[in-house]
């Protein structure tokens, strides 16, 4: 999902890019199982990159919670492999992490200087990925993403699920109102990420759109933007979805791009504006 926005952004800025994936293999896509260090090394030795950008992850919280070994293979072992390759080739590593490394108890937005305390297997496995990068790679970028939106046909997140319900003719949509986060548009994330890695200012960054929202707020803005007055939106708690969403979730994953603010580099849009751009680009037929 992020890669489908990041690769074109890198190419627009005159970078030569080799995108890899374990499933989605197109004309320019090379197969790579990031859990296989030997395969990663073979691909890297042939391409000889100046930087490795590690996006591969298992992001489904319920899958991570029920398949802990698999979660750590995807989110920790693959990252350890990326570190190994970067150390052999003496190149920097960019690791995309998540706001899910925090426990959600803070009343204010999380900054890069807050101490992570994950409350589920997904967050814990991603945080351990951060730790192996932080402890063994002096030249690295750890970039924590907010609630990702965008990606078009690769979008499997909340916005895509809302659009699918509209496509199926739903007249009632339920959306959670007891969890807070920062919706983040993948193309805007990609544009800013490219700028960050070109600065050479290594370290940990938060990268999310401006503002805060619940998923109810996002769903309401979608319906208002599309002019879908015939659809009723009902606010519910997380428990409404019962056994389908059993993994513990932080009350708040709201982040502030504090390091970018300190450097005067925070050009991320407000989430409402970014969502409207996304809807106009990818879902224009849904407008009334």
C-alpha cells in the first residue's frame, strides 16, 4: 500500500528504484521474501543500492495476536535481515514503523521523545524491529507512520472498507469513536519521507498528517465530502465489533511530527484535506 505511493515518488525525484514484494509481481517488481536473508542479500548484491527502504510488515493486529511467531518473523526477523544486508553493503537503512508502539495512555500527541510501551503483539514486534535498527545501525531512519490512508486498489484499511460498504449499497455504517489517531495520506507520507532521507539527518521521526480523529470522524468526513446524505452513520465503541477485533488497541495513537517541527520541515497536510484529495483521485464516481 505504501510502496505503491513511495516508488513513483522516488522515481519522480530521479532515484533508480528496485521494488520487491512477496506477492504482487509486476513488470518492474522483483520477488523477495524479506524473511529470507540469503535471498535479500542476493538481490541487494545484484542491484547494489545506496539505501535500503524496509516497508515489509504484517500489520493485521488479529493475525499478529494469534500467530505470534509469524508476527515476529515478519516484523522482527525481516528487519534483522535488512540490518544485516545494510551492514555488509555499508549503506543506510530506512525502517517504516508505527504509532502502535505506544500504549495509548498519553492525553497529548506522542512525540519522538516518548518511550514506547506496546500493548499488543503487532506493536511489540514492530518495536523490536526498531530496537535492532537503533542498536546496530548508526546510519538509519526510523519513521513511524500514522493511520495510513491511500493506496488506491492496494488500500485494505479503514477508508477502503467504508468505500466497499457504499459500493455494496449500505445505508448504515458503524464507526468506532473511542480510539484516536492521526490519519496519514500515503502520497503525502511518501513525499515527506523522500525529503527526510535526503537530508542525512539520521534518527527517529514521526510522520503523520496534522490533526487528530477517530474512525467515526473519518467516516463522517467521507460521507460529507461525497454528499451521501442518505447513509446513516452510527458511533460505536470498539466492543461493537466483538470477536473480529479482539487484539488490544491503544486508546490513542495520535502523533506529532515533533522533530520535523523543530527543523521547520513539517509540510504534511491536515488529514481532512488529504482525505478529500484521496477521494477525488480514486473514488470520484462515489460523489453525489
